[in-house]
C-alpha cells in the first residue's frame, strides 16, 4: 500500500476497491495510470461514494485529502464497460461454425 502522503499534491481519480470495518481501500490514478493505493477511513470519502467501485475526483494537498467528490456518471460508465468486457470474455472465442 502507498501512503497518501507519498503522492504529489494535485487532482486524482480515486477508485474505491472495497470498504470493510469502516476502512476503504482506494486506488489512485493520474492520467489513466494507477499511481498508488491506500487504506483510508471511509468517512474521508463522500457519503454517496462509500461503496465498492465508486469513482471519485480527489484533490490531495500536503499529504491528505483536501476535497473528494463522487462521480456517479463515471462510476456507471466504468461499471458498464467492465460488465461488457466480462460478457465478451464469458462468450469465449468465436468457433469455426460462427464464421
């Protein structure tokens, strides 16, 4: 795990992986690349973003979260994209009969 304090100040996309016992495992992305992850107190996140797979826009200042905003539209888009990938993979490769 990366401590949030190790990340540079600025804006990140944060993806909530899980929340257990009021602790959230969060992955931080910048410019589409994962740059770190951390375990945070769930109450540091917006209430509507305190669930697995929630997408947040987070601003870090001096090693801590200055602002965090839930992005329901981005959350839905990523969830649908992941489901589409899963559906395609579960169908398997096309057979010779499908040609």
